[in-house]
């Protein structure tokens, strides 16, 4: 079992209604000139609306449970997409070249080491057509906010799921020297009789700064075309909410 499998239904409930970036990917897909590839696609939050728009799309994720939810949602909507279970650092992809590949909101941060990052980027570079496009969407790190992260537990959200009430608590402890955040999710699920079941998930996220990301892409054989600070393609600045890199393979 993959470590993310027990949390797939919580992840889907947490993020399925987040649509802020969907118009951005719809427009990129319209211009792609070839099939679409989403790496770390999760339960299909972005993949489904792109399939609904008529795009030929392939999603890759390491979690069978995440992909099962995506597959069910595709079937419920009578939509078609290719779903591949695999590690993005080494997954074997279909032979056809992709016009667009993307890693949506913060997922590339799961690649903790330079070796993992380069392996993932190599996978993508070989999958893209010569004039293809890569998009990596990350949060824009604020050093002041990061320094305040001290592993205190805070209530992140509450919602109903499968007839139970769920409270999600989050604790983050960050290390500026390694640019890593050690994240703990606590899901308290209360049934109709008031019994609480807690599931705990621990993982590490590696944050990036602009020029570090640009150098990483160049080292992996990409040419950076643009750095944006929002899904509206605003110019990147220290106050930007996002750090979005758009690149192409080769020169």
C-alpha cells in the first residue's frame, strides 16, 4: 500500500472544490498542439475538467487509491482519460509525444532531493514534443511566514464526508537551511455515535526560490520561457501568491 492511499478520500474532499487554477490549465491545453500529461494528478481535480473540455489527457500518480477515485469520477461523468500508476521519477509513458505537461499546485515540492527533481524533469523532457510546454506551479515562499512555523497544531478545515464529520488539523515545522517543511495532517473523523477515529499523515515538502528553480530547469535541459506570480499571468514579485515556471525542452 502506498503511504497516501489511506488519505485519498480526505485529499479528495480537501481539494476537489479548488478551481482557481483550472481556467489557466484549460487555456494552456487549448494551445498545446498535442496530448496533455499531468504528473501527480491525485484524484483528478484538474484532469477531469480538461477531459470534459475534450482534451486527450494522461494522468500519472503513485497512489492506487487516488487513481481509483479519479477513475470513478471519470466514469460517473462519462469521460475518458488515461490513468497510469507510477513513480514520476521513472514511470514508462506512452510513446506519443505530449504537447503540454504540468505538475499542479505544489506537488513538485514532494521531490525532496536534487536527484529526485532531475529524475522527474528528465521523465517530462523525454515525454514532451520538441516544442512542448512544461508548467510547474509552486507556492511563493515567504521567509517571514516560514520562520513562524513551529509545529503548533491548528484547525485547517471541517467538513462532512460519507455521513461522518471530519476535522482536519495541520502542524508544520520548517527548516530554512534545508528548505524543507515537515508537515503533519491529523484527520479526526466522528461517526453518528460520536466515536472519533484519528488518522495521522506525515510528509516533507521542499520549497523553491525563483532562480534556484530556473537553474534546476536549465540543468535538466529546459529553457525557461516565463515566470509568473499568479494564474492570471501577473509578473512575478516577492509578494506574488504563486511561483509558476513555464519552460520548453531544449533551446
